[in-house]
């Protein structure tokens, strides 16, 4: 299979009736991810760490077909502006960006399936890599709007 040279990306946004600091504090607390993610049931920090660049955490994911854990490292922790991590690391980047807007905060969730991640899938799944990559892309496209809606509900009902 040919080497992947481009990231696969997707992003979506939602307006949340809260200030950027509140939105940031919520999404940067990875231990709460199970409250809004359709796939990630729980996350925990390594050795009582927290949302800072370089920190590591583990995620426990569940779909109807499988269950697995991921290792991620925080790559951006800019309070009130952006929080993101790299799965693998270097395979997939997930980022939440906050922008002050009329009526609250515009929260954007972005997914970037990096060439290194696609190469990992080629090595792991061989002839089924393209199918697995398409499945992950579809999950991100469906899951991001669902996740954003759930985060909005969690924050606005707090």
C-alpha cells in the first residue's frame, strides 16, 4: 500500500452558553470524557497528572464491535483557548478550541488522522487498512457533532 502523505481531518463547532474558561475547564478534564463521548467510556491521568502539555492519559473505548485502550499525550493546554492531545502519540490529534462569541463560547472539536497513524493502520490491518481507516473517519464525522451536543448539554445544565 502506498505511503499516506495527507492527514484526514474533520471539525465541527457549537455555541455554548458559558464563558471560554468554563468550557476549557470542562473539556480539559479528561476524566469527564465518558459524560459526552459516544465511544470513549473513561479516561484517567498518569500518576495524578493533569491538563498540561506533556501530560499522559489513558482512554478506554467501547464500540459494538470491540473494546480497546489508547495512550495519549497532551500537546496543547492554553487555558480558555485550546486543549488537545495526540493519540499514539503521533497517530491522531484531537483538539478543542474555544472562541468567545456573542452568547457564550464557540467550541470547535477537530480530528486529524495523521499520515503516521494511517501508516500504523497499514501495518496493523494490512489488506483491511483502507476499510479500518474509512471506519474511523466515519466515526469521527458522526461522533464529533454528537460529542459537541453532549458537552453543550453538560455545561449548560450545570
